[in-house]
């Protein structure tokens, strides 16, 4: 029999059990599935992108509609990472002890949280993805996704109408509704616009909830309150 000598003071060797074969196979299969799905999605988007370009070449007069299609493709290709970031930070925030908002764009729901507890839940309307050509300028709006802080909040906001809606740019009281939460890059969460507003519904790329919904949580929302949109 072979003797094994152990030096005094030597660290104890520990052996760890190998993971079972089925677990290794499961991890391998998940990795392959993820790779194949990403490859399929890239090919699908590229094919659709090429189709949109071909259609635009056949119908040059319909440029605005084609740009809307391209904007949607850009959302699929470029904002996927932002949506993933929003989801991951939202999940992490469930362990926090703070107030925050989440917008689930698939179920069209806005939720107001404290830690992992939903304090209020309401319907949310999503401003459409679109491209507007007016007065020699082009504006492209894509619904915001990701994790952002509230930059400001205003009651009875006097909204100066943007050029893409009215070249005269009048200022309309409650043009974005009574309550407005400002997010980065001009995006907002707002309540229904007043009758005097040229905007009928959510601002393109932004989010609209009922006046009652924002009024109920208004005092709990401040500059820096996290908003997770996915």
C-alpha cells in the first residue's frame, strides 16, 4: 500500500464533486440555443431591412412610410441592449428599499413600486414609432427603453409646441397634460393633453397615463426617481 505523507501545517486538500453530466449538457444546449437564436434574429432583421430598401426603391414617393419601417428595424437592432439593461436593473431594484417606476411595454402597464411591492398599477399608452418630415427637417421617434432617472416634474406645464407639429410653435397650457415627468433626451411620461393642444394622445416615442394615475403617486416621485422601461 502506498503511503501518503502529510507535512505538518500543510493546507488541507479538498476535493469537489464534478457536476453531473446532464448539467453540463444542459449548459451546452442553452449556449447553442442562444447562439442560434441571435444568428436567426440578425438574419431576419437583415432580410427585412433589405426588403424595405427594395420597396422604397420601387415607390420613392412613399419615403415617410419607409422611414417608419426603418425606424422600427433600428429599434429591433439597436435598442435591444437598452431593453435588456432596463430589465436587469429593474430586477435588481426589487431588492431595494426605495420608490421607482416601471413600464412594461408589452402589457402596456405602468407600475409604481416600493422595493419589491407594487403600490399602484395603471394602463399606459405608448407613443408610436414614426418619422416626420416637415419644413425641410426630419424627426424620428422611437419609444424609449432602458433605465433612466426622472430629470424633472412639472404640474400645469406650459408646453411650447414643437416645429414638427406646428411651425408657429405656440405655447399651450397643459399641452402635454396636467402632470409631466421629464426623462432624458426630450422623452416624457405625461397625462392626456388639453383640448387646445395639437397633440391628441401620447407624444411620439413617449408614454401617457391617466391624470388620476400620476396624481396618486405625484408626491412620491422626485428628481432622480428611477424609471425602468422594457
